[in-house]
């Protein structure tokens, strides 16, 4: 089931996938996104891209920069 995340942190400039993800969250306020939606916005439409995004989200989640809002949205 897809998971939804929201941002908790500010960022400076996007220089990596994690920062690009944070940029998406900041441009969209408190809106929630699942992995497929983020992949589409980052133009990573294959399964490998989604896996990389999931890893980046888990890293951001572990660092406290985003939080999981609704598992299995």
C-alpha cells in the first residue's frame, strides 16, 4: 500500500534527490504525496526510480525532515 509523507524541514538548494523531494513538499505546503506522485513530479516513471525515491524518503524520515502521515493511503 502507498504511504503518504509531509515535510517538516526547510531546505536551501536542490542538489540531490532528497533535496528535490523536500523542494516539492515546500512548494506545495502541507499537501501529502505518495511515492508514485513524487516519481511523476521528478519524471522517474519506472520501478527503479520509485525504489530510489522510497530509499530517499526513508532517509528523510529517519533524519526527521519529513513524517509519515498515513500509511496505506
